C-alpha cells in the first residue's frame, strides 16, 4: 500500500512535468507559427508577389490600388470619397495609358497609345461636351481636333 506522503510527492512531480510539457508544446507551436509567417512575410528571394495591392487611409477607406485584372495591370489613385482621380494602365496588348479624372470620376485627360503605337492626347472640360484631341502618327487621321457638341474643327496633318 502507498502512503499519503509518497503519493503527494508523485503527484507533485507529475504536475511539474505536466506544466513543463505544456510550456514546451506552446513554445513549439509558437515557434512553428513564427517560422511559417516569416517565410510569408520575408521571402527568401526578397520579392513579394500578389495579384493586387490596396492602399487605405487611417480610416480604412481605399485610396489607391495596384492590381492586375482582365484589362491589364493598373495603378489607380482615389480621393477621400473613393472616386478615381488618376490612373495608369498597361492593357493586355501592352499599350500604356494615363487618365486624370474630374470630381465625379469622369476622365478629363487621357494620354494613350493608339493601336499603331502612335500617341493620342484627349482633354475634356468637366461637365460639358467640349473636347480637344491631338493624334500623331498613323492609326487614324493625325491632327488636332476641337469638338463642341456636334461641331468639330480640325487641323488634319497630311499623311
């Protein structure tokens, strides 16, 4: 028969081993998680890969994004209301474009390359139909075009 004193000592030893085993398991799990996170946060090759990045302000509102989608890869900057104010895009054909937007997120300045690779600049006054377009090179009539409603004045360059 086991006396009470030796039973208490055995229980004490078991409880100490149990506590140390518990801390060993917790520490092992924590270090394993840190190791997994370290590989995600700090990649070996120094490159962070993603299909998109979003920039938010301190209130959590989206203020910009850099992402890839079905149209190509783009960088968009937004105001405090979430409306687009500037954008840069390289479409799936490799043509770059730059957009500036008015206060209601309508493009007022567009600079892009036409299918031929020639540059095109288009400007529109906010809130009306007046536009100015400059096209160079081939891929459409090169020249300067001023449009107001249905009327267009053009200075077309000979090809």
